[in-house]
């Protein structure tokens, strides 16, 4: 890098990686000293690309360059001992300018070698080279002195100075060189003038033409041209070379066209600036010299000296003009660049000032926005915190409020004038005096004040406020201002009160909680409620606190407790667990523990809620026992029996194994329950269980399936009919009377037996077939046992077919009602009728009631049938009432199962509503045994029927076990004498006595007496004689269908009495 600084305009040329910038300093004006950077348009310093070479390398390079260029000049442009274009002079000069005068010896050596190679001895060449050396030193000195480094060719004066320096310094080289050659005899005296002139012109022209080329050369020049520019430049160079060759080659004849190529110099100056001009000058001069030396061109004359003189002048003029023109163009460009930079600078300054002004404005706006935002934030903060601020100027007697304070007091700026009187009016009257006292005390002492007081808002609402105030005094200590804040603490006070109440509630919940609540910290208990104290058997909670947790845990559960605590420490959710605690007296207690982690007194803690489940576990064990055992007899129940039977069948599948199942049912057990009560029935069942267990082997199983049904599993049957042998033992055991303090009962049982695998290979089949065999034993007279056989299944199949047929009968309306009239003995007119159920099957024909009604009761179909019968009877009775004025009461029988139906009353009400029949014309007949099965429940049911308006008659009276104590409590309206007594009168004195007794008893209870089954005149006369109220039977009419009974009503005839 070369630098030059002067008092005026300084040009600094930078070269770095083929990038340049031009810094111009010293532009003075109104804005002071400025600095610009602009792109360079000329390369004005020699390339520093070889500065990195060592000194010897640089010297050798100079020697080689000098020698080679000199050899080329002598070869192509030689004119005697010299050349009219001596480029080595420029090379030596530029090397010394760039690398210093220490390169002079290299220039000397190069000059000596080229002269020696031309023929003279080396010492002659050495002497001749002294002129070259002196020329170079003088030129370097003058350039540095007059022009400076780096050379600034943008200054035209420097170009002319370079021309002068070249001319002056070349005199030394030409004079010394020609003189040495002449003195040494290598040049005759006649040729000295021509040789000196050629020498001088060659060095001068070489410096003028070549030195600017070297000094302005840069490899970046070619890279500055794009492809199109480079092609255009190359085309112009070729045209220039061709035209110059034509001009100096006399192609156009002796025309004065020597300065025609100068147009290309001008073009290069304007288009490519200084580097291109130097190249074009060099090219033109080279072609001109070559042609002149060869005797062609406008400068070729007979006198070679004259030719060389004109050629030198031409070259000098061409180089000077080209460089000057390029300098002027460069200067103009630099000036334009300066102006552009000045404009850009001014614009930049304007933009900077404008930007600064904008920034100032924006900053002011930002500050204003920040102030507004802070005011809003303050207002928002006060609003969120419900804190308002106030300021009292004592001297000016003015008070100012913040927006939040207006909101706290429930007023607005527009409708409230902040004065002391108005503020005082808002304060609760009981709090004015205390507030004034603390304010006056604060003004007197200068200390801040805090006080809570109430205010009454304009809306009438009372709010609690917390006021804090400060005082400001002047230099004399006089209070001049008070300021402070006021906060609405109404909600906080309410929350505080709610918190205290909640804490009190939670304290009571914890203290009164029946579950033990414990807090564990650091493996010790730190809290326990009264329930925990009681659970752990401690008199006071202090006996628990501080003691290790594991001390209250059964050793079997220590690891579970440790794992639970570790999980809580990790933050994991812990499910409830069942553990065993130890009381202080080491009594174990079963507990269910719920646990969770929380912070207690600033430390991690585990909350434990323990519930005593000792009784629950006992209950669970009891339930588990009840799930498999009968609670009354302690025998295995149905579930456990099925499990044992399944296990026994798996064993019996092995060869040589079998088992038998015995199904037992007590005979007439229902009568015991109904007559002697359930307590006696339970005692019978318990005694039966003991007798059964006493009759079996330990390997056999006896179970109670329910009611009075028992079943026995006989395993490991090793002989045929082993079950029969056990059945006989059971029958024998049951023959002994059942005796307790109140009763002596003779009870028998019926037993059915099935065998595995003969009668079935699954439990249900075995039980079903044993049950079938048991029913066959009952049919055979009871107190017996029967083995199952296939013929028994036929009876069962018939029963199943009949059951299915009965279901179809209900679905397809095969059932019907027949009606048998009831005749009043005094008027001999029909006063009522009994509805009797009939079934006419398409295939079976008429099925007797005694055959299908028990089946309906067993299968539960009686509910649907009974409901249908009541509805059908009510509908028919309503139709008869609509047909004539006669009003008759229709009687319908209720089965025992219907009596146990909780929906019976609701169903009857619905039927009466649907049929629009007055309840007074409906009578329900209930058997004596039915009401006595559960007298208390029967009383409730009968009263409900009476409340509806329905009358009730006791059917089959006299054959059961009625208690007169109950009978008088029953709300019944009629008693019906059973046909078994009526058919015996008057011949059978016993039947007659019972019939008369029943009539007398019923009348004493104010009940109507109905006799059924009267078939003869004698029976009717007997009943009439003994004041029986109503009689029904075949004597008057058999049960008939509805149509036939309607005809009887229409006849309105009196029944004959014979």
C-alpha cells in the first residue's frame, strides 16, 4: 500500500484482495471536515502483489525482467546500439519506486548483462550500466521530490512532471552509455549523435509509455469488465492494431494519418480510463516504432536521426496527450464522485437529522405513552388491590383523590366535590371521632397512622376501609401536607371471618370425625384427633404424639407402611389399604387406611385417615360364611352344595367311582308353619338338620336348598343302592317325635334318589331327577324314598306339557267364567253369583279346575289368571247392570299367592276404575287357611279391601284351624260353610251340629252366612230352618255361562222349595 498526504486534496489508494476504495479528505465547507468513501476509477499505484517476496527474489526478478525486456527491445526495435522504445528503463524505475533504491544494483546488473550479451566485454557493459543506474536514481529522486508516492496521475501536472523527469534522467543514461561505448571503441564518432538521440528517445519514451502502464496496472482491471465489455474492448484493440498497422505500413500511401489512432486513445480515456490508455499508447508506439525502423510509415525518412526524433516526439506527444486526457477524465470523475458523495453526505446528514428529530419526537411520545401507561397501571393496580390514594394540601386546604378512591366511596368526580365536610359525611358516625384522633396525633408527632373504619356509601351499603396516612413538613417542621392510601378491606374481612369459621368447622369436623385422623412426619405421629386417641387405646393424644408410627403397626404390615410412605414422598397416588394397628395395650385392630401427602407446619407430611373395620371384617367373614352356609341350620347352602357336587362328579368320572344325590322334602311342613308359627317351623328345620347329620358319614354332604328342602350328596358309592341304605337311616331318624317345651310333633319326609352317571352327568340333571323321584315318593303316600326311573319322567313331561298349554290358554283367551247363582232364603230370589274358572282346551277338552289351578299356583301363573278373572267378572256384572235394573254382587275367589301380592290392592282399584263397577257389587272369597297363614298381614289386606268398599267372605269355613281371637278381628262380611258339611245334613248329626254352630257363630259376628253345595230339598229346608241367609248349589242351578245366567236373571222367577 502506497500513501500520499499533502495540504490539499489527498488520495489514498487501498489494495486488498482486488478490492479498492478511495478516501478523500480535506473537503472543507459549512459542515467542517468530512470524510467520504467512493469507488476508484483508476489504478494509480504499482501492484503490491509481490511485496511478500524476499529481497533477493525481488532483485533476481528485476534482473530477469530487465534482461528479457531489453532483449526484446533490441530484437524488435533496435536502432544501432539503442532502441527508440526502451522498456527496461521504466521497469528499473518502477522497481526502485516500489521496492526502494536497494534494487539499483539489480538494475545495474541487468543493464550490464544485456550490454555484455550484445558483444562488448562485461566491464564495458558494467560502465555503461552506471548510466542506467544514475538515470534510475535521479528519476526516483525527482519523482519522490516533485510528484510523491504513490504517483497520482489524476493530477495533470504530475503527467507533465513525469515527462520532464523522463527527459532529464534519460540524458544521463544516454550520455554515459554512448560515451563509454565511444571511448571503448565500440561506437565510432560519426554515429554518436544518432546513437545518443536513439538512446535518449528510447529511455524517455519507455518511461513515458511503460512507467504509467506499470504504475497503474492492476489485475482487477480485467475483472472490472463484464463479458460484453471485454468483447467490445478486445474488438476495439484489434481494430486499433489493424488501423495502426495500416497507417504506419503505408497502405494508404503518404497520407498524414499518424494521429488517426489518437481517437482510440481518447475512446480508451473516456471508456476505460488510465490503465487502458497506457496499454493503447504502448500498442500504438510499438507498432509505429517497428514500422519506422523498417522504413515505412509517415515518420520513415532517409535521415534516421530525424525519423527517431519525430518518432520520439510522436510517442511523447501521444503518451502525454493520452495520459493528460485520461487524467482529466479521471479528475472529472473524481470530482463527480466527490460531488455525489457530498450530496449523499448531505442527504445522509439530513436523514440523520430528520431521523434524530423523529427519534426525539418518538422518544417524547414514548415517554408520554409510558407515563400514561404507568398512570393506567397505577390506576389498574389500585383497582385490583382496591387501594385508592389521597393528598391533602393543608395550606391550600384542598384534597385530591385517585380514581380508585372515588370508586371505593361509590361516587364519581362529576357528582362529588372532595371537601372535608363531604368526606366526613361518608364516614360512619361511630368512627368519626377515632379517625380524627389518629389524624391529629399524626400531625402533632409527624408519625404515620393506620386505622380501620367504616364508611356508608351513597347506596346505603356499609364498607370497611383501612386508611394509612403520612405527613410532610416544611423546613420549620410545620406540617404542610398529608397523603396516604385507603384500601377496601370489606371482602378481606369477610374472607377472614369465613376463614376463621371454616377453620372452626374443620377443627370440629376433625375432632368429631368418627375416623382416626393422624399426621405422620419423620416416621412419627405429630397430630391425632380424639378418634385416633380412642382407636389406639390412648387416654390422651400426648401418648401418641412423637412416638414412631411403626410402634402402632402390626409387624406383618411394617413393609406395607414403609412402601406407602415412600410412595407419598415421591408424590404418587396411594390407594386405600387394609392394615392392622396395635393399640397401646398391643391389642390388634383392623383398619382401613386412606393416605395423602401435604405440607404441615412447613414440612412434608402424610395424612392418614384410619377407620376401624374390625366389625366390618367380622361381618364380611359372616357374609362369606352365609354365602355358602344356611344361617338357620348351619348346613351348606345351594351354592356350596353345587360346588361340592361338581367336585365329586369330577372324581366320580374315574373308573369304578359313582355318587348318588338324595332330595328330601318334609311332609306337611307348610301346615306346621301356618298353624304353629314360623318359630316352630324353624325349630323343626334345625332339628331335622341335626338328625340328617347324625345319619351320614363324614364324607357325605347334607345341604339345605331352601324352605323344607334338603339334599344329601353320597360319595364313594361302593355298592348298589348305597343311597337307599342312607335314606332308610334318615327315615328311621325322622320317626322319633320332635319334642320341645310346647309341642310334640310327628314329622315324616319324602326322599328322591338319583345316581351319577346313570341318571345324569351334570348337577342340574341329578337334582331335577332326584326332585322328580321325591314327588313320586309323596304321591306314593309320603314317608318313603324312591329311586328315579324313566317312567317318572313321563309324569313330569305331562306336567310340563300341561303348563305350556295353560300358558297358551292365557295368551289365546281359552279361559272363561261360569256363574252359579246365590239364592236368598227369605225372598227366594237371586241376590248374587259366584264366578268359577273354566278351561276348554282345543285338544284336551274341558280341563277340571282341580287339575290346572294347583299347577297355576305352582308356576306363578295364578297371578295373571286371577287378575283376568276379577276383570272379566267385573266387566260381565257391569254389562248385566246396564241391561236391567237388577243389582247383584259377583264373588271371585282369591288364591293364597294373590294374597301375598303387594300390588293386589292397586290392581283391584285399576280394574274397578276401568270397568266403572261400584265396589259394593264385588265380593272376594278367601279360604280360611289363607288368612290364617299370616293373620296380621291378612288383617291389613282385608281392611284395605273394606276401605275400597269391597266385601270379603271366608270360604270353606270350618275345615281349617281358625282362631276365634283372629276371626273376630277380621273385617269380613260373610262366612261360607264348606260343602263337606252341607252335604251331610240333616242325616249326619256331626255335620248338622257343625253347620248350626257355624250359622250361630257367624250371626254373632254380624256376618252373613252362605251355604254352598246344596243339592237336595232336605238340605235346603234344613238351612232355611236354621236361618242360613243364602244358599248356592246344584239344587238351584249348576254353574252356567254368562249368556245362560243372563236368561236366569231375566226370568226373575222364585226358586221352588219342595
